[in-house]
């Protein structure tokens, strides 16, 4: 059965000598693994359509073993965004998290809407913190964000300094904390709570000091690492490029 597809390309890799395997987040919010025949040939006309983060359209058909993509074309390649290497570099974490966290046949259209809105907004206005704001929203949609207002153990209100338990993915108060817990200041908890629910327009208006933005960026992977089955390769590359 042939079906129409609109989606965002999350990953591509070689599949045999001539074909490519694509991971696409469809407009229905479903993670799809698709084979596109002949796209790994150097002179293939399809290769130009298959850049990561491209919004693509095509048709699919199911064989006995694979779902195939055909008649693919680009609907939006977000050209201006891709001119900003820093933004592309940081959005790569978003794509890899989606690839790891989303399961086929478990559609989450709100996550597709978040990714598309983020790409569109960054293409029009490259706000420097918008990728991280989108990651915070993604962690919320996936159910990975902890409560930033009360202790996970005693359920009392958290003080100015709360304590992050990486093994449980939760926050505790001073009375319940363990020695290995990491302190998280109130102003950063308020920031995470704001970005959890704020619109893209509201997020783009936030002004952060350089050290504040950097601290928030350092914290964000902590919300995902407990829930993923392997470390994020893109995060390791970014850390190694810094040091």
C-alpha cells in the first residue's frame, strides 16, 4: 500500500552499497526507519534532498521486511539556519535524542510540532538559546523533567538550593539529600520551569547572561541521560571540541 509522507529527517546511514537507511519523524509524530533505494550512489539526484533536518515529502510502501521511501523532495531545507554552524551543532543533540527516545508505532505529534516550530523559528530568527529551550520542552513532553518545586522524597517545598539525584532523575531538599547529590540553585530551577511551558516567542525574548546560559546548557543533558539506553555521541563530540 502506497502512502504519502511528510516528515523531518533525523538520521541517515549507508544501507548496502547503493541504498540509504533514513530515520524520519513524520508529521503524525511517528519515528520511521525508511530505505531509499539508489540514494547512496554519488550521482543520485535524491542525495540533495536528504540533508539532516530537511522537511521532506514523498511516498512510502511496505515490503515484507522494510518500509521504502520514494518520490522524495524537499519542502523546506531551512537554509538560513544551516548557515549557522553553532546552531546546527547544538540541534544535532535534539535529533539524536529523538532517534533514541521515540519508538515506532508510538506517535507523538506534539514532538513533531515542537521540532518543526524550532527549525522554522531558528531559520527566521537565530536566537542563541532557542535550541536549549526546545530541549527543555522536549524533556517535558517525554516526561523526563523532575518537579522543580518540591522534594521527591518528603514532598516538602524546595529551598533556595535543591539537590539533584542523577541516579533517580529527581530533586531533593537539604534534609533528604545524599552526599553525592549535585546542588541546583533556585534561579536555574525557575528558568527550567519557565522554559517548560513558555511559547517560542516568549523564549526568544529572554535575555541571559553568558554564564547563566552556559550553566543551563550544562544541566540539560542530565534530564535525558537516565532515560536513554546509550550515551549521546553528539554531546561527546561537542564536549571534546570544547576541551
